[in-house]
C-alpha cells in the first residue's frame, strides 16, 4: 500500500512569563512544507509568522534537524541521528532576523537547495522561528522567549514508499498490573517516510472487539522503527485479559 506524506508542525506556542512581563505568543502559517525536486534544483516556500503577543520582539530563524522520540513526539535540534536523511544544510531562510511589532505578521521565505550529488530518497528537517521579547523592565529579572517549528520534507527523485508494517503491539501495565496504555511499533525499511495509518483493536476473552484505538497520523521516518503510545480507553476494565489486533484500513487521527 502506498502511503502519502505527512507534514508535522507546531502551530502556536505560548510561554509563561514573569510578573510584569507582557504575554508572549508566536504562530506560523501554513503549517506544512513539502518539496519534490531533483538533485541540483531549488524550491522556495513562504510562511506567515505572527507575533500574537502584547509586546514587540525580534524573530530569529533557525534551520534544525527533526525526529520523533520513542513515544512518537517531535524533537527539534542538531541531531546526529538524523544526518543520513537530513535536509537541514539545504535550507536558506530569509530573513534570518527581523523585528516584529505586537500583534503583527511578517512573510518569511525558505528555500531548499538540493546538492547535485544527492541520492534518491526522502529527506527531512525543520524550520523554526524564535521570538525574543524586549529586555525586561528593571526588577523583573527574567526574559522569556518562545519558538515555533514545522517539519520540512524533501523528496528527491521518485523513491518507492515502503509497505506499512507493524512489528509489535503490547499492553503497557502500571506497577499494580493494570493496563495503562498500548504501544504499537511501525517499521519503515524504505528510503522515504510514510505516515502511520490504521487502528489497534482491543479484543476481549470472547474474541469480540471492545475498543478501537486509531493510531496518530504521524511520520515513520526512513530506515527505522517508530513506536507510538496510545492511551488506555476510558470505561474499559484495565485488569481484564485482552488481545491486540491491527486493522490497517481503519481511519486514523490527526
């Protein structure tokens, strides 16, 4: 089954601030960036970055690596684990730095320049914008900042998408032996990311399905196993015996 690309983003972040410091809020639209280009080519997109806070500040652009942790949550930074499939060094951001008034927006451009020698595959990285407020008033002592980030996916050539593959499902129990959640692991042995789809079915001792838990529509990056954790469904006895099945055709959740 061919799996479409998912684009993951953090749309808006709020930061708690010290007493006396204005509220800080930063947003970005659109939330999805995707490029399908060949070696030696370039692609340009744009984002609308918004300072939704009550004070002006400076935005600073960052090119970062992107990955998912062992729970399926996004991680941004300079990540050695992502160098094989990273497009961070291909990003050109303009502007790198600019002043942004309170409750104002600015257009920020990003360009992806694919090196000539790049092999066929799906690459990923992130673009982030950091909002730094003015220096605090005397006596405040703290200066908070906030960052918003979105993943960028670049498909070079036409690499095939690996078949969706679930390699493990397990009930996670607390110290008292009660079911606390479910962990499901996907495998991507291909050269291009795909998104997780389907649902985990919880089956009781009679063989009947008592719960259907959609998996999050998040990326499974190339060349790795990715685990996602699902919450235990409310109202289901956590101490009973259950089996797990996977339905790839079930509807997923965003």
